[in-house]
C-alpha cells in the first residue's frame, strides 16, 4: 500500500471554496482510500492507496470534489518518496542563519516549459530569491510571504503551470506525518 499526500489549491481562503476537513476526510474515505488524515484547513490530506497512479488519483479526487462540493479545485498528489525528495532538494536549508519561517515551496502541477523558466529567470526582486528544481520552486522571502512578489499567482503566470504553495513548517510536518 502506497502513501500519498494530496494538496488542494485555494480552498478555505477568504470564505471561498469552503470545505470542512471532516467532510474532506469522509470524501477521501468514500473513495476507498485508507489511513486518511488531514492537516490544517488548507487542504492537505495524507492517505493510502494501492490501485491508482498519481495522475489517476488527481483525476479521481478532483472529480469527487466537484461532485460533492460543487466547485473545481486544483489537486496535486505526491507519493511519499517524491515528497521526501522535494524536502531533500531544498537548497536553502544548507544556509547558516536562515529564518525557516521565511521559507516556502511552490509545488508545480507539471514541469514548466524551458521558455517559461527563462521568462521567470528574467525577473529579480530585491531580497527575494528562488530555486526551481524539478516541480518545486523553493522560495526565500525575508519580508514574509504576504508581501512577496514571488507569489503563487506570479509563478503560475510566468511558468504557465498550476501551483500551490506551502510554508516550510507545513512541508516538514506533512513529511513527519508520512
């Protein structure tokens, strides 16, 4: 049985696309997934499944959310080994005196096209920095994510790929929950 992390983008933000975690957990269980756990209200779900690929899981969960809650949500699914690799690849954790509270990861639904990666590289913001590795954009934003120019919407716009962003603490907590 494989363990997965599912991330939902844009739920329970500013009163939009509201889903109670107890209802989301019940929906995942109704799909036949096992050991379902949620973490905080932003749509982080851990579960186990032995039948479907990650792409099939994305389609299954997206369809179920639309049917049960009545709205479309971007869903990403990561196997435990892939999640652990995303954690291990973070280039910023090797830096001394780094404030981990200012560290974020934007996870991309697919690999961006090279021309869009070049487009993103043409932008530079004072003090904010990023590294794109595979489907993860590692962000360090010293003034806080709420003030960041390298926001989820900015990255989606430049890379032309759906993304969802989590702070480093959430990334590590989900790893620990695996």
